[in-house]
């Protein structure tokens, strides 16, 4: 009997702990499938800091390293520089981690053009610690720390991290994707694959931003979360490639 589909070897058999409808599980699958298909699982090291993805080491079937809150790009830099030249290194982070306490590490890793892949899940909230406002929270969005909605005069504007790192010389590929539909999942996987191919070719830093949902933090059902994301998040965080040096050379 022909095998139509089977679980990728890139994932362990551990049961995911994420909430129903969470984006993390889908992106985990895409990353794992990509590494498996590229046959680089045995020479890949992932770095996961604090946040909902902190237990990623339970799920990816490659070497994983934990990092302090926001410090994943710095840890990944050390691993990449100290490892065999053929080692693939990636970080897996949320926007509350990467875009807040990890801003400096992210900016400087991208400025240096470290040969790593940075994956950021942008759901505009701190998911693990109680649903507080993150730098990417939309204007007017209600969170545990902005119960009446985010105010620009008080909290500033939502941070478009992908746009910021795209102007840095060290980034070779910056893209913003989503995984809310089958078509979007296909595009996201293609983007993730391109990022890891860039790392294998030693082209510099690839930054993959996935706009996602947080049903628990947003206080919505998974279905309503996807609809709210489409109607609100995509306007401020439009999907597509932001920078691709392959197309500009």
C-alpha cells in the first residue's frame, strides 16, 4: 500500500502542550518537515528561549539548546561560530520574547549577518505569562496590561520587526507569512525552506515572521481568532517577502 502521508521524522512522539488552535504546532511541523526533507536533522541545532515555545526541545528531533529570555540570537551566534561549518542553527521565538527583551540580540545578530535562521511567531501578545501587551500588540487591542486597548500616546506604535531587520545589511531574506489556511501553510513552508537553504549556503541571516493567533490570550475561539487575525493583524502586518537578496542581485 502506498504511503500518502506520515509523521515527519523531524518531530518526536511527544504530545504537544499548546492550546487548541495555536499556531505553534503547525509551524513546528513545517520546520520539522523541512529539516527532514533537507536531510540535515543530524547537523541542526535549534535554540528556544522563554515563552510558549520554551518546550520546543521536547518536540524537534534535532539537538536543541535553551536560552534565557530574549537571548536566543546571541546563543545561536555562539553555537554557530563554535560548531562545524556544516551545522545549521535556528532560533524559535515569540514576539513577546524577540521583540521586547530580545530586541538588542536580534538587531545585532542581523546586523552582523550571522548565518542563522530566526523564526518569530507574532501573535501580538505574551501568551505564556498571562496575556500582557507585547511590542507587536495592535493599537486598540485589549490585553491583561491594556484592558481598555493599546494607546499609541501611552504605549507607542506596534513594532514591525520584519520591516526593521529588513533594512539591516546582514539579512539576506526576510519574510512574513501565516498558517491559517492550506494555501498559507504551503507558502509558509516554502519560506521556511528558503531560509534554511540560505543557512546551508551561508548567505547570512534569514528572518521568518509568522503572524499567528493566541486563542487563550485573545479570549476567542480558534475560529474567531483566525477571523480576527485576518481582519486586523494582516492590515498592520501584511504577508509576503519583505527582502530577498536573491531577487536583487
